C-alpha cells in the first residue's frame, strides 16, 4: 500500500497547467494539533463527509466540560494510533463541534459492540492502524485496520458515502452501525434513533440529536453489496418503560430497532479477499429522500467509478486557478488550501430540492442550491470574498440560503453560525450582513432581491435581544458590565453597520444609509486615547480600570487581546491610524505587534490560541487580526506588508499533518493563504477594493465563471525577492496600493516586479 509522503511528490510545478490537480491535494494537512481538518472522502461542497474517527472522547466528565474533547472537533487526530470507525458528517477546521453521524466499522472474530479504548483496542471493535498504510486523497481515503486485517476504502458522491471493505479470510465478518457514536458526545445528545430492516441488504432510519444544533434529524438509507446472514442490535439506554415491545426478543433478527443508545450489527459469510461494499445516503427530509438520493447518485456498485467521478469533480473546481509555484511544497499548500475552501458551506437538500428549514418544516429549494454550515465569524473575512471571484454562483446561492434562513426565523435574524436547520448562536456579530453586502457591492446578485436582502440586514441589526445589541443601539457601545466581550462586539457591530450603509447607498435607500453610517462610527466609543488601545467601557461611561492589553481572557475581547483587536476597524483604516497617533506611530505599533513576545500565560485560558499560531504577538491562528499585515498599505511603509505576508505564509502553512497554525475554520485560514499567495487581500469585505501584498507564485491564471481570465505574474520571483518594485495592470503602471473587483472580473493581467530590497 502506498505510504502518504510528501517526499514522493516529484512532479514539476508546471504540471499545474495540466488536468490532474488532485495529486497536489493532501487532506492529511491540518489533521494534527490545531488544524481540526478531517482526512476522509468528500466532494466539493458535499453533504457527506465520510471520514475516520480516532477516539471517543466525551464532551463532559463528572458533569463538567472535558477540555480534551477540543482536539476532536473533526473526529481525527493524526497522532492517534487507533481508528474507531468511519462516520458520515464532519466539520472542517472548526473550534467547536457536532456531527459524527452513523459510524460504521468492519470487524472479524467474535462480535464486540463496545468501541474499546485507545490503550486496549482489542477489548472492543476499534483497531490499530499505521500511517504507513494510510492514503488520503481528494474524494478517496484508504487505511488498513491492523487488528482485523481489513482494508478499508472510502469515497463519496454529494449525498452518498461509499465504503469498500476487503476481508482477509473465510468465515464470519461483521459490519457494525453505531448510532450512539458522535463528535462532542454526551449522555443526552442522542434524542432518538430508528432503524428499519427493509430486506436482507437495505436498511433505512434516522437519528435525532440535541447537540450544537439542538433540534437536528438526519435520515439515511444504507445498502450492502451482498445479503447479510443475520443481524441484531443492543440498546444501551437504561429506560425503565419499555412498553409492550417487551413481548418480542428484539436483540436478533428483529426488523425494527428504536431507542436512544443503539448499536446494530450485520453478519456476512465471506471468502478470502472478498470485498463487501456499503452505500450510505443522507437526507434532511426523510428516508424516502435518502433512498432517492442513493438511487440517483450511486445506482451501481462500481467503487472505482465513483472515486474517479469524485476526483474529476475536484479537478474541475481546482482548475479554476492554475498556478506555477516556486516549489512542489508550495503547490501542495496552494491546492490543499483550495480543497479546504471548497469543503463548505455544505449542500443541504435532497436531489429533488427538499430540505428541512429553520422552522423545522420541509421546504423546497426552487432554482438554487440550499447550503448549510455557515461559520460566519470566520468566513466573512476571506472565504466568501474568494467565492465572489471564483465561485460567484455558489456564493449567490449561499446568500439566498441565508435569506431563506431569515424568512424561516422566528427572530427574523440572518444566520450567525448555523447548520442543519439550526441556529447555534456561536461567536459574535451579524456577519451574514458582510457576506450579503460583499456580494451586492460586487454585483453578484443572482436569484435574490437586493432590496429585500438589505431589509433583512437592517432588521437583523435592530434585533435588540441579541447579544448586547440593545445597549449598543442606545449607548453607541456595548458596556462590559452588562455584556461580556463588549469591545469585540462593539467593533464588529460597527463594521457590519458600515456594510449595511454601503448597500443602502448603492440602492438609493438614504434613510438606511444615514442610520447605519452613523452606527458604523461607534468604534470610536471604545477607544481609550490614554492607552492607545480599544478598551472595555462600563455602563456609566467610564473605562474599566482593570485592563491588561496582552491577556485574551476577561478583557472585553473574544478570542483575542487588545493588541490584535484594537486594529479591527477595517471600514475606516485611515481614520483608525489617525486616531492612534498617525502613520509613523502606527507603523511602529504594527512593528511591535509582529516582533514582541506574547508569554504563554496570556492565552492559557483560550482554547483557540496556541503557540503554533503566534508570530510575536500577532495571532494568525485565529481570525480577528487576519487583515493586520495589510494595514501598512495605509502608512508610508507598504513594503512592510510585503515582508510580513511572505513571512506569515512561510511560518503558518506547511505541507504536513501539523501544517496549519490554527483551526482552518471552514476554509478561512486557507482562503487567507490563497489570496495572499496571489498577491492581494480583501481587508474590508463590502468594499470593492483589495489591498496589494507580495505574490508567492511565479504566475497564476484565474478562470472566471464569466468566461474571462485574470492572470497574475511575478517577474524576478524568488524566496528572498519578497518586495514589490513596481506593479503593472494590463500593461500600464498601477500607482496605487489597491486592486478593484472590476479589475479582476473584467479579465486581464497584473504583473508584479519583485526585488530583494524594499522600495521605500
């Protein structure tokens, strides 16, 4: 079996202009430490993410949060030595979790229905494995389960997970369906599960959970490539009331299974080397929907054909950008970053358009693809702006999905952090507003009414019950003694309000423009000129006395400190710089951010920040300061942006399992990488400008949906040539420090002339 090894990549970077780009995709990147990515099989924006689980860490122990669970947001940690099974739903790179539905595990020998432990896998159905016998590719995953000597292979369509298990010898083989297993599991997460044996090779059912999404039902249809000889289940729930079902022996060959804690098993007679295949389809609506998805997307039993189709789908999406990079490592980093950006948001509807809405009613997506998994506090910054260039139709459908969420919301709120027909209210701000504004301002209005979208944005921004918003509306800031993380909320609300104002101005809605442009200035209300930092203010109008500019805990910020968050005024960078002392002083302040040392004690209580993601006091492993390195463009030292971004690329992204400096956060870290590698970045989504940086490729071609091509070239490129001597756009000098969205979408070419010395 082929070992995963980046050293085996002997291909020329020029091959990026050929067809096979999946060779550069390494899903194993980010699966160690803080990346929180998963290595399994999925297709672009697919509803199924079929991937291995490596442990069974519970969310709580003795009634308290178990911090070890944080490592398993994606279910897999590269350093683990055992695999528990393969489940069908996963988040990519998040800092909180859910999902892990419908775990399947093939076994041999005596039937064991408990998972065992990492130290003693022989006591359960889990198995040891080695990375020597593991392969992770786009749309394909393979591993040898050493304890059972079974070769497991996975691939997928949009809505169907396809398993192929090669058994070692004749005799009894088991396939376990664990309906108890899940990510961020706790005792009451499983509300109910149901399984129906339709015939000797087809099973249907559903699972209801109360996790991060507190009201979630997922339906399935599962079919085997050969009939099972017998089957059964164990219900581990200690339910006193059992009704009159107790008259049956339900443990074996009984065609209905129902309960809160169920593990089912299916037995097969196998020949040596025989392959048993499993197709497992999901639906948000019904088992009939799952069965229709199964028969539509995977009607046959040709595993290799499904894998080939999945990888062709990936090649099609990856080919939207063709790069010629400096090294094979850079090629791997770039196309794996593209892969990670195209994992979500995820499709959330059946092949016939049916989906479960936020109101828990069934709806039909007419004329658009309905999406879910909106990690908006992360992804509004670079992922959705990236989609407005490379995936504009998908992004328009994502906007429409958000508007449908709003229509179904009893609060009349756009999504904050939503998945599977649920709002989980995670993080702060109302950044759907940013995503919608960025799309409208860039002309990506396809399939939705811009004025109705603006109304939804304004209504969301006036929902007083939401997270200190009533205080913000009345006082111009969120008071820390009334609502925590008050500075972060004030700054992010002000930015979102600016986005609303821009759309209102574009659409001629002057009343809304005046209302929200005034609100967008509220960042000034939490600036303390005596310290030069944004600072928590109390309801009596005074700044809180206790204040530590380095600490990330209890200082009025969420997942950040005053040094990083005080730079968060993306809508008014020039005004912010003037407020903080002018260009010269601000340049020195930014220099200090990147060069000072942040002791571990100052982020010890913040899960999302670790040493791997920090450069000086700049936290790249978390999002609030992702724009910071580009702020030199508003000073007299733009060359420092060029220097810093190339340094960040080198330090924070590597072609290894631990190659991400923080949570990928549904593609945000990867989108930052792509933009920065190409040489420009959306400092302020909702604006039509991109700040220039320093491209880290020799050349690139962006093949746009409108049929045009935008090219990037870096003349005299090299690892040390990080400074930009001059820039030309379509053969003419580009004298400013910004590129417009129209410049890109109209097609053309930007040329950066690189040098070892900065142009001061």
